[in-house]
């Protein structure tokens, strides 16, 4: 069974530029999560989707971050405009009916 | 929100040694997972263990939900065990996983 796929793996941008990340969950997993992991810390949830609906986006900085999950499968996370403090690893996870979550390899973002 | 505390923050082991990592949490949970984050940043699922004891090779875990803690045991450590170990919990009637700050394990040959 294929795992959670993410791209790109690495991205370097300058502040005020925009960037987008892509995630493809494990086949059949209805729930998809985006986490932000700042260096030295544990991951923090940004947004959770159930199929193509948002369940929780309370931690998403909506002035600059947006996410969508059209058709309830793939998802994209966008940052526009990026700030220096957005430098982090962005992790996508998915889960089936059980609470156990499975994570992708992450996208490492550096904002200069 | 729920508080998740991991100890120790750092652990240095000689190859072949055994160790115990601890995770304390502040509220009732219906999900507890242990992860190993490798040097490339990938979170590898080790255990899904909201209660009870599980074993997988040289690793085992125990969660005592009533006392709000979980333990991860590493036996006969190898250099490939190096990395950061995270405990993450999901509170009842909540959706998100809340992570601890992690334990950084370094195994020396």
C-alpha cells in the first residue's frame, strides 16, 4: 500500500513570495491533516479535512495560509505572502476510520 | 488544550544499551501514538497504543490511560535507532493530535 505522498520535498523562497505544497493521502483515507513543524518542536495541526469539508482550521493563519481539498482526495496548502517565521517542515497526514494517523515525508520550507 | 510532556529531552546511549522514554499527558485520550522521526524528517509510526502493551521487535510500549502516561522501551539499541521520538495524543471528542516536544536519542557505536 502506498503511503502519503507530498511534493515538493524542499523549497526555498524569499519573503513575500508565495508557495504551494501538494499532498496525496493514502488511498481511501477520508481524513487529511496539514501540520507545521518548526525546528526543535513537535508538529502542530494547521487544518483538518473530512472528505472535502474543513473540520478544524482554528490554528491556520488565515490572513496568509489557505488550503483546499477539491474532490476529497488531493490537497494543496498555500502561503501568500510568506514570512521568515514560516520556515518549517509542512507535514501531511491521513487517517481512515480509526484515529491512527499516517504521515508523509514532509516539505521543508526555507524563507529567506 | 491538552499538555504532553516527554522525558528525558535528550538521551545518549551506547550501542546495545536499553532505555525507557516517558510521555505524560494531562487529560483523557482515545488515541496515543509513538513516532520516530528520522534524519530526513519523516515521521515513522511505531505504535498506536491508547492503552495496554504492544511489542514490535526490539521496541515495546505501554500506556496506562488511567494514570495518563505511556512508556516506550528500546532494547539492545542500534545506531539506526538515533533520531527524535515523539509521543502524540488525541483527546476525547477532539480531532487533532497534540505532540510532545520529543526525546532526541543518540546511539553511539
